């Protein structure tokens, strides 16, 4: 009676039991103990126990599957707003539960009692695997989208990389649409069952990989045109390239490209015309200022929108200015008092010309007077 009243016996178990004991047993209101005893059920107790044991084990597996399904049925994605859309957050608990239930389901698949519910277990395992694949692809898209979205929001980048810009715009629209649908129905299982979501994210990741490769190639071209860009990380270089219309945005990155150069000054700032962006002066972090001999116009000809070109011109203008400063420093050195001379010229020129004249005059002193000449020269320097 305990074996037959377990509650774990399903219709197919009763059919198996009928075959095992040799007479028909149906779980209905007409089944009586008298009927079973008259047909010799006590002589078939081993067969009854075997069927009942299998049914109980199977029932436990079925209950475990149902428990997992119920647990997932209540789970929802947590989203947060991000600029024009939403992004996933807090998926660690979902991922941990997913890993745990995948292990449990796969262990069930190896059980000798799974045969009659194998289809159900296999279907559940497939749902979990699909969800795992979806999360992997989804988070990859999300990370790359969050990185590239501000980059391709720039008109300058879209102008310089139109093909990649169009590809990203398609992915951007798909991602925003998908996140809007998840926001409307944040059920985890609903997302996993949504038609096309996994395939869309897989396709998006392939295209995003291509976009990132082409973006890296694009940055490499810019660095080859202006090698000092190699001193900048990709984010810094992209910040410059995405704002080429605003020449002033380069200021914050100058100290990484040029040792000692901290700022540039524009002619318009001196004359009260903020639209005049011709570069007329360079400066250091400690406030030293040097006028350029040759001015640089970032918006003239090919320079416009191509920051690497006018930065190369700036580098050339700095070299020309240095030559002029050195020439003027050499001319002024014998004619001015030392303090006056030092304050009249850039510090780098002062250091170099001081070393040049010290070396020349020390050699002359040794050549003409030997040790005595050096002593006389020391007195001259001390004076």
C-alpha cells in the first residue's frame, strides 16, 4: 500500500507495473486491495518496489526541475539609465545562480532515473545554456557600446570614419531597442526566449570587433603622421580626434606630447577675438611664456580638422623659434649684464648658451694662461 500510494506513480508507471506483475492495474476509484490480493500482488512485491523506487527517484528529479523553473520565473534584470538608453547592472547573482543550476541540471542528465523526464530536463538545460550564451554576448556588446558610443557621437569621428559610423549607428539602434524591450519586461526568462536577441547580439559583436580594429588602424595612421601621439593612450587620442573643431581641447594633452610644453596661447585671446585661433605663444607649467617666430593656424587649409598636421607645424615652429632664441641669446650674451641677460631669454636657451660660453671661455683661459688663466677666469665668474 505504501509503494502504490506514493504519489510519484504516473500513468506510464502503472502500465509498467501491470506488465511487471502480470495483470492490469489502473489507478482509479475501482482499484481495491482485495483485487490486488486476489491476483497475487504479494508474490510480486519485488517488482512493485522496483517500479515504486524508480518513480520516487524520478519524482524527486522532477520536483528539483520545477523548483529551478519557479526560482527563475521570479528573477528580473536590474537596469540603470545610461545616456540615451539603459544598461544591465548587478548580473553577478544571476550569473552565479545560472552556473549553479547548469551544474545541477547536467548532473540530473547523468542520473539513471532521468529517462522518462529526459526531454523536459534537456529542454531546461538548453534554456539555461541559451541564457548563458545570451549574457556573454549581451555584456560584450554592452561594454563595447558604452566605450564606442561617445566616440561615434562626435561629428568629427563620423566624418573621418563614415563606414564604421554607419555600422555603429545600426548596432546602436538595435541595442537601444533591445534594452527598451527589456525595460518593458525585465523577466530573465522572457529575455532568453525573445526571438532574435541572441543572434542580434552575436552579429553585433562581430561588427563591433571590425569597428574596433578599424578604429585602432585609424589611430595608428594618426600616430604615424604625428609620432608624439604614441605618448597618448587611446582614450586621450580619441578625445582629441573627436573634438577637432575645438582646437582648445588639445591643451590638456600637450604635456604628454611635449616635454615642458603645457599650454598654447591664441592671437584672439590677446586681441579679444575668441574666434581667432592662430597660435602665437607656447608656455610651460611654471608660467614661462615664449612667443613663436612663425605662427600656426589650425584652421588654415589642410590643417582644418586634421590635428596631427597643425601639431606637426607647431613642432616645426617651436624649432624655428628655438633657433632664433639661441641666435639672439648668443648675440646678447656679451652685451648685457648676466642677470639682465637671464631674464630676457627662455630658460632652456639660457642653460644651453651659458654652457656654450662657459666651455669656450674656460678653454681660452687654459689655452692662454694655463692654471693661472683658469684662476683668473674663476675670479671673473665670481665677480
